C-alpha cells in the first residue's frame, strides 16, 4: 500500500546523493534519509502481508541474507544508524594530475687528441646556444570521490544503493503478484 511511495522517496534521496557526492556532509545526511526511507519499504510490506497465509514465509524469503545480500546489508546499516551511531561511510578520493614535462640543456665538453708527433691537440666544443624560452606547461587534474561501507570494501555505496532499490522493487512486485501486497 505505502511501499511505492517509500520507493519513490528512496530513489529521490539516491538521486540527491549522486548530485551531492562531492559534499561529504550532505552525502551522509542524504544517506541517512535514504536508509530510513528504503528500509520502510520492507517494513510496510511485512506489516501489510501480516496475517495472510504463508505471508511470513514469503517475507522471510525476501529478506534472507544469502538470497538478497543488499537487503540484509542495508537493514543492518539502517539499524546501526538509528539505534547505535550515525552512519559513517569511508570516503575514497582518487586524484589524478597530469602535466607535460619539458627538458632542455647543453653539454660543454673537451676532447684531447695528440697529433702524429705526440703533441697535444685540443678541440673545444662550440659555445652553447642561448636557452630557448620554456613552453607553457599543460597541467590538468581530476578528483573522483566515492564512498564505501566498511562491511563491503571496494564497492561504491551509490551502486549498492541502486542494487538495493532494485531488490526492494522486486520484493514489492513479487508481493503484489502473490496477493500479499496491494497494487
């Protein structure tokens, strides 16, 4: 009944997380709101299906950790965020700097030779050419920001959130098709 509204709310917070991923404070606030709204989808489904034959077995199969690891992960993250401490994802920065390097220089050398009679002959190098003006440096840099949960290192939270919402959408569709949830 209320599941579609909470899904829309969670998708909204995810889109805002994408837009504000460079602002760590905004990202964490939005993640907290996302965790609550997305978790509500499964909670509303559980409450709506309550009392119907086989509804508890259906619900348990939908939130089983092995079959739906993202639902389990985000349930735990939401519970910690609400009951233990605010969510604190790890921020990963990848900074790339590229620059063009220009090298120039000269060498002064002397070579000593001897003529046929054994007398030394000295040949000096030509005077070095004046230094050429340095070309302008071509430098660019990029910064990529992403966030991870300690429990799922090397996985971008934004990707996990999207996968989680897709699992919740599948839960709602399955519940509707089996008559546990209203359309």
